[in-house]
C-alpha cells in the first residue's frame, strides 16, 4: 500500500539526528540559499518545507507546506503564493520542490506576483547530465523525463508525482522560452553540485549511509571540479528585476 504524502513527510521528521550525512548536505543547501538571498527588505518564505530545518540556517524564513504535516508555519498551495503574498516576498526558497509542481509556467507567474522588484527565487533541484541521468534512472524512485513536451505533467499526488528534469527543462533546455515569457526574471546563476555525496549519504530512502565526516570529505573532492561536470543537483537563482 502506497504511503500518503503526509505519512512520508511525518516519517522524515527529525532525520537530522538519525541521518547526519543527509543533514550535512541539507545544511550546505541552506547555506547556499542564504548566500544568494536578496537584500531587498521583505518576507522570506520557503515552499515545501516538509521535514527540513531551514530555520537553523535562515531563522527569519517562514516555512510552508501544501499537505498537512507537523512543524510548519503555513499551509499553502504554490500556485496561490502570488495571491497570498502579492509583492511582499524578498526571497522565495525551495529545496527539491520545483520538480513536483506540475505546471511550471503557472507557478512562475504566481512567484513573479509574490516577489518584490529585486526579490529572488532560490532553489535546489535535481539536474540533468549524462551521470545524473544514469543515477536517477537506476536508483531513483521518481521519474526523469528530459524529453517531456512543454512545462507540465499529470499529477494526483504532490509528493510522489514529479519530473526530476523539470528545472533543467525550464532553465536550460527551454531557456529561450523562459526569457521570452518571463522578461522580468534574470537567471543569476545555475550551479550544478553533489555528483556522488547524496547517493553515498543514502538520502531519505536508504537506511544506511556515510557519516557526516565522510560526506564532508566527499564534498571536498567534489568541489575540485566534479560538481560542475557531474552534479546531480543544481543551485538555481532567479531575480525579479522589475
């Protein structure tokens, strides 16, 4: 029997103490997001916070979820963020959430409405290259379809349905379309990261993984040129210019 999205999220609560290797990688994600925060004065919102712990790194961030789960500040739909926070957000943060949003264009319009001029959308997302394609298709439990037509896919479950190629499609494959449809947005940076370390940590789905010390050593090697060529994830920063 398939677990509900709520049950899966609740089962991950407190993972930082149970899985220190995974927690080490999450801290790096949050630290990267903090490094690229806009300095515009406004609210900071994380979408799809789940069992994460972003407030340890960015205390001023408000957390949110679509599904019912413990420990978040707000329950909101990503498509409603523009209506709820119209021109109020300085930063909209996501970690492994964008590829679960089944209509990227609709969401980006909502995000544009929510962000103030100078505000930023800062996300960590799965990325597509030869290495990551092999890994996601062999060991991943979520689909990867870089040949998907358009920017939308069918979805009946917000946690289990996805296309891990979604960010790559929008911000790399279809970059010309993105620039045309969203001229108010500027892509500040796309930085591939973590080609091996997340696999070695065991992620959320494998009970055994490397310790935080071993993951730290692995990351020190990855940063010496492997990230850019083989990264399974990417830091993506989009700024609203007007």
